[in-house]
């Protein structure tokens, strides 16, 4: 009986002591309160990951960006001002900016790699001899492609004849990006040597 009487009173006391909100937690984090940061992490990580995942798409990259955002929130908590909006809105803005930066950076890197790869395969031709040279070169390239391993040849054909980015080749072959880059580099070196192209 006594338990039944005490429980509602305890529940009422808990209702009067609400969980700290994000703004309060950020202010405590700004003072170096690690326990507040743990609470802030638990409060924000789910929504932040959702926003980042929608922009970045890749789950592993999204987790990485989410961790970077939490580190940024720890370091910049003192810059948060409740007058400008809720802690959640501020954190979401930081997360979205970081996610967009990651996508832009990844795209720029992919574009650079693709341009480098195309430059390595292209050879200058004058307009008069281009057609004849192209036919001769196609035959030589076919012969030289035959000297590559099957994995190298598959990657080179998809990337340079199929016009696919390194990332797309990796997805098509279900192979990590680093492995694709290695195969392409080794394949291009063998092609260059076979074709007698100066490095």
C-alpha cells in the first residue's frame, strides 16, 4: 500500500525535473563539462546522422562526418548563442554544412583522378594524321590490353572506355576504391610500357 502512495509522488517529482535541453547542455559543454557532452551526444547524434546521411548517402562516410560534427560542437560550444535559435537547429546547420563539404570534396577528388587518368591515356595528334594513327593505335591498344590481368583490363575498360569514375567502377565490381585505384595505376603503367609511351 505504502509503495502505491509513494510512486505517484516520485513520478511527480521526476516530471518537475526535466532533462536538460540542448542549449543548457551546450553552455555546460562550453565550460568543459564532459558529462554534459555525453548527454548532448545522446540527444543530438540520431538527428544529426539522419541529416548527414541524406546528403552524403554512404553510411560509413556519414558516421565519420557525424563524429567530426560532434567534435566541432565540443570545440565551438562557446560560440553558440541561444538568441539565434535552438541548439538542435544550430547543430543541424553545422552538420548540413559539414555533409555538403564532404560531398563537394569527394566529387572534386573524383574529378581530379578522372582527369589525371584521361590525360595519361590521351596522346596528341595533328589533324591530318589523327584518323590513320587512331586506327593503328586502336589495334595496338587492343593487343596491349591483352597483356593486362583480367582484373586490370576490366577496371581500365570500365573507367576509360566506359567513361565511369573510379567510385563507379568500384561499385560495379563490388571492390574497394583503393583496390580499384591500384589496379588502374598498375594497368596503365603496363599499357604505357606496351604502347611505348614516354612517362
